[in-house]
């Protein structure tokens, strides 16, 4: 649910390797959580200040910062200082909710997660550029943690503690949590802005029922069978669970219409003409109205 590396893969990996040095040699250990940051968002509704996309992109926090997206009462953005901190908190949620090859009725073990990440040639830090989940996704993750044999890491427990104040701040059980990091593992600020815009589109899908319904209709009726097949194949290559139709529709929308950086995604690379991609982009943009 977050743009990964796509055509920029070799560049991200190369820059990340130079920056990370020995990280590449300790893959299983990288997943193990670091101690919780010294300063974390206070667990009160008042802590979640409102910020627009420009203000969020300007942040370079030393510890995770939780914000409410301006104009979206139920969309929150958690900004991490780096990809390592984000991975320690969010990667097991991703494995449960949207990645192929993982169980849907229990949390992945550290070994299962490390093995799957290594099989893709990634490290925990490069597995995701950003994350996005509905409140229902997060509740299910923590319910399974409470009933299963896999304990929460310190970072995951910290995230769990944010759910009650998020719910109180949203004024509803349904909200969306997006993440961003202070850098993109080798990308520039144009790429970072595109990552955030992609994630914001997912946040609106999770919190605007009318928009989500239009996105589903566009997936089923606006895209041809061949186009859906091309997108499904692309997302399968990115490791997503292609049996989840809502996930496919949500990702197609965010990639086609709200990922304005060709280094992250090129519709032409999966068979869409420039004209067709532009027409679909307009339909998705209108669906927000």
C-alpha cells in the first residue's frame, strides 16, 4: 500500500547500502526492535496537531511524531525519523494485512518476516517506503497479538498505545493511519512528496465511503479485464496479496492517479498508454468530489 522501489530499485538499494554499511549483513537482527524512542507522541487527543502536506514534508523529527492531516478529520500521519524505526514498528502489520505468503489469522514470527524480506532482496528498512492502514486493520493486528503466541515488540506496543487517543481524536472508531519517514532511503524531496501523496489517497479511501465505493466501481467497470490483469500482475510482483480485491482497487487508484513521480511508477511500463492513464487519472480525481 505504499510505493516501493519500482524502476528506482537499483538506486535505492545502492544508496541505502552505502548509508547503512553493515546493516546488510544482519538481516534477521534488523527486525528486532530497538528501544522505544526517548520522546514519543503523548497519548492524548491534544497531541495530534493538524498539518497540511507541506508542513508534514518539512518535518525532520528525531522521534516519531503523530499529526492529523489538515482537512481530514480521521486521517493521521505518523512521521518516523528513518526507515529503520518505521520498519520496527510497522512491518509485521504489513505482513498480516497485505503481503502475500503470510498467515491472516496470526502474526508472523521474526524468522518468517526476515526470511520473506530477504527472499525479495530487501532489508527490513527497504521493504516499505511508507505504510497505510485502516483502524480495522490495526485493531485486528493487536487482537491477534493478544490472543496468539507472538508477543508485541516494544515499538509495536507503543503503537498500540496510540490507538485510544487516535480514536478519541477522530471522534469515531474508523480512521486511517499513514506513515512517512524523514528520508526515502536515497530518493529526493520530489519523491518523498509523491510518497506522501500516494499515502494520502489511501487515507481518503479508508475514511470516505463514497470515494471508496467509486474506486471499487472504477476497478470493476472502469478498467478493462486486461487492465485489471496487468495491474494485478504488477502488484503481485510487488508482493501484495492479489486475492484481496479492495487492496487491488485501492492500490490501482493510488498508483494511477496519485503517484506523480515516474521513478516510483510508470503506467506505460504495465501497458497503459499515456492517454489512457491520463483519462483514468481524471476519473479518479473526479471521484474525490
